[in-house]
């Protein structure tokens, strides 16, 4: 199950009203890949909300191969004339059949559970898919392309590299259980930079740090959906670790604001950290905060994962330095974990009912 909720609608309207520069989309065509995924589906809601108030709206080509996305999450948008849905794999050469002004590349396989199940598909979309889009930009110049990379390109940074800046080169295994994702995202960034340098493609790179929020698959197996699923189903909050690793979680609406900021104002060929620098919390603190905001009676339990690779190469700390992103304009992460978890839980309770 996954559908639009009043919280998603409210957040999408908020982003559409908040982001300066979206007027550049008037009368333009935007190719959005990964449109049925967590970030892509919300971005589609943002663009749909923005179009509501425009006479010269944007046309959106929404592409997904439905490998891990939830097509029903965007079913409320299917009858709109300003959005064209297209089921296809961007890993094979892609011709949209009409001129495109902007590309927002959200296709990928983001959850460790899914990318370990689909390692080759993960490499194909990150490397082949990204190259196909860059090739499209080379042949038919666009005004801007946003490539979504990841904070995972940094691997497990040493203490002095935290908060992590964009010029940190990373500490990544090329053969470990996360390598299919981390290494192919690194190569995708290399492709972006080469296409910019060689062909002038105006591609900008965003490196998201742990985004969460309404609309994420509850069976996605990332920590926040896992904990929310437990609350929704009245089960204990289980951590498959000692809970001491830290993350800087970024609420969906802030993340998509940052994505649009990078697309519209970022430098071509440049990479930007994209996240929340206001809070670095342990995984245990996340579980405790969720217990708190949901008034949840069941305890937090620590179990051992049945998967021996579950914690292999899992970064111990994640915290972005986002000064480069902030220097682009007025982005400032607004939603702290407590409020973000409250909103996310309200959204899921609206969707699944309160048990
Ligand atoms: N969500 C996060 O916290 C986060 C963090 C870092 C990076 N990212 C990156 O941001 C992007 C979006 O993340 P997300 O959380 O929305 O991921 P997601 O897995 O929820 O969605 C990705 C979408 O891409 C689609 N897709 C996969 N392969 C495809 C292909 N070959 N052709 C067409 N569509 C394809 C999937 O079906 C899915 O709908 C991904 O590239 C991800 O790696 C996300």
C-alpha cells in the first residue's frame, strides 16, 4: 500500500511555494526518472502542486521501470494532462520522443536490502542509465540536469573527515557487500564530470544523506521505515545493531527543496552534499524519539541480523557539511527529527489506520 496523504499534499504544496526559481520551469518539459520511487514520487507531487497555480505549467515525463518503486503511490496523478507516465528501463538507450529542457535523475536502487538483491540492476541503472541520460543531453542540449548520487560515495569516513565535505575522497570497499551501490554511484559521478568537461553538459550532482519521510516503502528495510512499520503493526522496535552508529537524517521536504536548489542554482559539473547539518543522532536515539512521539508502549530491542553481511562496511558516522549547498541561495534545513518523525507517522497512520 502507498498513496497520497494529507501530509504529503501539505509538504508538496510547501515546497512548491518555498523554492525560488521554479518559474524557470514554466512552459518547459522535465524528464523525471525514478518517478515511482520515494524521492521521485514526492517530486512529482511538488511539480503537480506547482503546476496547479500556473498558466504556463511544466510538462513532466515521468519514467520508472517499477523495479522497486510503488506505481500506486503516484496513481492519483495518472489522469493529469501535464504528466506523461512511461514504464521503461533507462539502462537501455533512451529517446523521450520530444524535446526536454530539464532532467531530474532519481532512478536507482537505494535501499541496501534491494541493491543487494539486485546488484547488477543497481550497477546498470547507476552507470548505464546515467550515461544514457548524459548522452541524451549531449545530443539534445538541456538547460540543466540533476544527478542524484549519495553520501555513500564517502564510505566510512575517518573522524577528522566528519562533518564530511565534498572534497573528501572517501573510504570505500570495491568488493564488499555495498560495493555495487557505492562504486557505481562513484563512477556515475565520474561520468557526469566527464560529460560536463568534454561536452558542456550542465549536469549538477546532489549527494543525499539519509532522507526519510512519508511515502517511503514500509518494507524498504532502511531504519526509519523499519521502526515505523513496527509502530504501525504494534510490534517491538527492533534494532539489528547496538544502535550506536550515527546519522544526520533529512526530512523529505527539506531534501527535495535542496534538490531543486541544486538543479536551478548549482554549478555545472559540481557536486553538493544534500542533507541536514543540524542534528547527528544515534540509531538508538531515533528509536527512542519515535517511541516518544508515538507514545509507544513496547520497548526497543536489540537483535542479531540473520544476514552476516548486514553490518559489513556500514558507516559508523554520517554528518554532512552543507556550506556549499547553503551558499547557493536560501536553503536551510528546517525540519528536525522529532517533527519529521511526527509528520511521517501521521502520514502512515492516515494511510494504514491507527491500530
Ligand atoms: N532516499 C535516500 O535517503 C537516498 C540517499 C542517498 C541517495 N539516494 C539516491 O536518490 C535516488 C532516489 O532515491 P529513492 O530513495 O527515491 O530510491 P527508490 O529506490 O525509492 O526509488 C528509485 C526508483 O528508481 C526506479 N528504477 C530503478 N532502476 C530503474 C531503471 N533501470 N529504469 C527506470 N527506473 C528505475 C525504481 O523502480 C524506483 O521507483 C537514488 O538514486 C538513490 O540512490 C537516496
